[in-house]
C-alpha cells in the first residue's frame, strides 16, 4: 500500500446521520431553532439541509426511539460541526440561541475559527462555527498550524449584527 497517498483537497464530508430518541423533538431543534429545511421524510427519518442540498443531516429513530442518550464516557461521535459562511452568520445563530434561552456548553476562539458549542436534545454535541480567512490562521515558525482554545468574546460577536 502506498502510504504517501493523501485525500484530494476538494474532498468534503457530506453529511452526518444521527440516531435520535424523538424525531419531532429533534426537528424542533435542527429545523425550528437552527433553521435547517426538511428535504424529505422517510418513515421515522427526516433529511434536512441548508440551501437545497439533498441532506446535510439525517435524523432517525430506527434503532433509538425512546432510548436515553449515549454515555459521554463511551466511544462515538464527539460532535457534529456545522460550518457557517461568515462571522455575521455565526452571530445571527448565536442571537437565536440566546433569544430561545438555549444553553451553550462552550464558546471558543481557536485561531483558525470561532465556535459555539451546545448539545442537541439527545445530548449529541454540536459545534456551530465559521472559519477565519486562511491568511489569518496562526502558524508556527515551521509553517504548521498553531491552533489554540481561548474564550470567544460573545459580546464582540454580537456586534456583527447590531
């Protein structure tokens, strides 16, 4: 096997499919609060997207209806990361969350991005973020990334929409 192979730069992660306990409750979060649109219902599954894509997120209760959340200490998905196109878009979703009194689990500046962290109704981790322009990404003297985690100034973020 050729170990020098690297994934093409145009490769993207297309969607995530989540097992949920209550489909209606999950749609209240992903559709009604975050603003995703339903592209298709398929029995006990919903497919939702932004901008008319076939689906960015699948939600289903095929094996999980009525079950409790997965253990935080077990293996599995750490979080789903949803990339917003601009800092202003991140500010808008933060304002929606704040207005709905939806709790955050964190808010960070990583140098390359700014992110809001929260849990969906099934305790699946969700990261809402935007990438800073690549030319602003911090780097070490050897050219490698120098990411960090600092508190995100939420008051400053809201200035994007006020």
